[in-house]
């Protein structure tokens, strides 16, 4: 089962890919791919659906961020040796934890907005 969100930024709808790779609309089954839908009971309910019976999404819609309703975006820095090496830094003794704004979350093919004057963007 492959879940996704599709549509214009801020207006994404829940979807599922069928066996042929077509997007099927899940709007009648769930409000979003978020929260309780991602728990055991929610995922089991989605597994029980027959994708072929869901409405087919036509056209070439934008694929949005994978989940909605994100309250916090917690990141772990220098979490693998190659990243530390490419940054010219030693491996940390403990994980480096930091936050990002949830507005940084985007779809897989969305443009990345780099702040004007940025000199180091990862």
C-alpha cells in the first residue's frame, strides 16, 4: 500500500497508488494522511480498501508532502559519518537535535526556496 497526498500547496488531498501506479482519491475514507490515520487501526482500515473501487485521479497532479498536520519538525544533524566528513566536522558524541519550521516541508518535486543572501544552504 502506497499512500500520498496530491494537489495544490495547502489544498492537498489524501490518495493511494493502485497496482498500475495511478492515483486513487481517498477523500471519502480519510480527511488527510495524518494523525490517527497513520496508527495501526487507521492503516489497517486503509489496507482493507480495494484501490480499484476508489475514484481515479485524472491529469498530472502535484505530489505534495507525504503527511499533513505536522506540529513539530524535529531534525537530527550529522547523523551519518559521510555527512560529518563532507561538512568537515568530527562525528558528535551525541545526536545534534534541532527544529525546522513546518513551512520547510514540501513535496518531492517542489522547488526549494532559498532565502535571499543565504551563503550556506543544506
